[in-house]
């Protein structure tokens, strides 16, 4: 059986098709304006300086979401942009509806209140973010989920600082899936993982781990604070 020569010579013209022992009698090739050669040439030129897939920010850094200012010093992973975009949409909606809300509610484990939670709070405040923080806004002894409900009622979005201390506390709090589900469905919750992993969170709260957010294993705490500040600035 005669073999088509298109993969080697291409059929970009009637003469080329006529020279092929397998296709010389097929009129369709005479009418076609595309060929293997022309496709290869397009692919090569298209991949010069980066392919279509990578031009959208598929690398681990260098991506800029639409809400990031042109002079911003931070970059985002594609996964971060995807997970934060619905949160941004919620922020924009709430800014238009309620102008008197705090920017964020910071949820954290009790053991972190004078450590990493306070550090994140201070960085956020320094970046111009109005933070609802239990150490200054909530009486002691209130269950965590009740605190989240109250805090979110007075804030546009919630930040959950996921640390080993929080992972130890979550099962004892008896977090109800329906409460957590409502927060996640409303696109109001951003997990921030610190000194642990999303895999560890998944073992304790699969529902909370289903929403990715930010991770101090990828960014410094200062960069995380900057990204939150960009996220809530409208």
C-alpha cells in the first residue's frame, strides 16, 4: 500500500498532493489550504518565547490577578488566583452594599493569639487592612465557630490561620459541616496555612481543606499580608 508523504513533504498545494502516491487521486487535498508543514511552522512560531499554555501564568510565579495594581511587588501562582478570584468578587459586592464593614475577620487558635496570629494581624494593619481580631474585639470563652459567625457578620471576608494548634483544636470545637459549608459557599473564607500542610488540614477538616488559599510555605507572612491587602482593596 502506498504511504502518504504529508508528514514529511506536506500537502500545501495541489502539486504536492499530486506528487503523493497515496493522495494524488483525492480531490480533497487539492482544496485544502492547511498542511502538516504549515501546522508545524505555526506551532514553532507560536511557542517562541513561551507557549499559549504558559503565557497565561502557568508557572509557579509571575501571575497577576486583575485586582493587583500594576506597580505591585508580589506575584501569584495560578492556583492562588483561581482560589482568590471568587473571594474578590464577594468583596466587590459587599463594598457596594455595606461600606461600614471591617475588611477581614481573623480566625485563629487560642494558642496562636500572641504569636503568629498577632504577627499576621500587625502586618495586615500596617498594610491598611481593617482587621476584626479576637484579642481586641471579642470576649474570651466564645466558641470558635460562634466567633467566626459574629466576626463575619461585621467583616467582608474571613481568614482562617491554619496552624498545628488550630488542627489540634478543630476536632474539640465540633465544627459543624453546615456552618463551614455556608461560609465556603458564600466565598467568604480564605485559609492561610502556616507550619503545616493542606494535607494535614484535610485529615481534620476535609471541607475546609477543599478551599485552597495562601501558604507561608510558598510566601513569607509579609507577602501573605500584602496579598490580602490587595484582595480587599477596591
